[in-house]
């Protein structure tokens, strides 16, 4: 079993975790994302994150949810184990003190897989594709003015928003930007797409949950010089032209997350992270 390691090089704890992993995994079975170079020795094998999936069987992400989202973009179907360093962490369910147990379980192939749905956004104007585990957001940037957003599905207008933007989220992403914008929490195993406006001008506007097999067409426009930003998981961002249309569908790919027998369930994580009783 070969393990690929990604991480946030800005967190000093990453270096300590790498040393612990090295004591368990033999050198030829360990490959690192080259961004971790500050923590690596001359003989350590490292490649760009785009190539990591070519050499590994499982990926271990050291950092927060942002690090795992970055890893997921280049996972190409490989299982990912997220170790949480610091922040809130809904996706990175393993604690720092569980690293040895986690790595040994991976080497022994004693783990299960939890699959999560993914969104695909297509930009016809440039033929660009954006993949997101959490969400696709379209929002105004660099201005306090609102933009006009038309959301169409199946040839029917769902709504025309006057707002700061709109979030299209997966159930996994329901506890991320969507939650901060007042959207609903959706069980991550469900197949659904959540549409949540950001600071809508009309108080009657509310989030909508739709089946995952729908086709969304979102057209945005502004009356001034506002810049409109498309963001996929906060990782891949581009500016859109005024009046541009984006198409969003469920992606046929899935992100696979590593789980151990005693990994906390979704509701336990939810209660802990949100301080519920």
C-alpha cells in the first residue's frame, strides 16, 4: 500500500506528523506533495500534487478542510484521509493524536470508504470546467452593490435573484459556505443540490433543495462595473463577464473519504463542531 501525503506547509505541526508517518511507512511506499518540501529530506520522494495519484493508493491530507479540498481536486478517485490541524474541520475527521493508528490501518487495508457527490460547473464562453466537493459560488467582489442572478432548471425559471451572489452546494458543502449564508444542513450521504442566495434583496427568498440529477443554468449580470467571481471550493476562481452563463450538474466522479471503525458519525461531528447538546 503506497501512501501519498499532502498538507498545509504553513502549519508547523505538519512537519511533526510527517516524521511520525515516516517511522511507520517505508521510504519506497511514501510519496509527498512537493509543496511539503520545507519538511522533507533530500531522499524523500516528492512530486507535484497533480501527479500524486499516479504513485499512491491512498492520500493522507494534513491540515484543515481547505487542504483536503485541494487534495480532492487532484485525487482522481483515490481514498483520502483528512487529519485535522487547528480549525473547525467537518471533512478532516481524524485527530492529530490518531495519526499512527490511521496510517497503520491504511497499511493493513483496514478501513472503509465513504463516497461524496461532486458538482461540475461548465463555462461555455471559455470551455472551462470546475469541479467542487463543497460548492460552486457566484458572487460580486470588490463592490458593495448587488448583482442580478437568474437560475433556470429544466427549461423553467426557478428564480431571479437580486443579491450579493448565489451558492450551489452539495450535501457535503451544506456545512460550509452554505451554512454561513443561512442555508440548510443536509445529510452528506444524500444526493441533492442546495441553492442558497447570498444576502438577497427580497426577504421572501429562501434556500431551495433539489434532486442531484437536475441541470442548472445560471446567468449573472450587473448594472455597473461590479466584478463577478466564480469560485469552486474556494480553490479555483475566475472572473466572469457581464451576462455570462454557467451550467452546473452533478459530476459522475465521486470523492472517497477514508473511515475507520470508530470514526465519529456525522451527527456526532455536527454536535461537537456546532456546540449542540
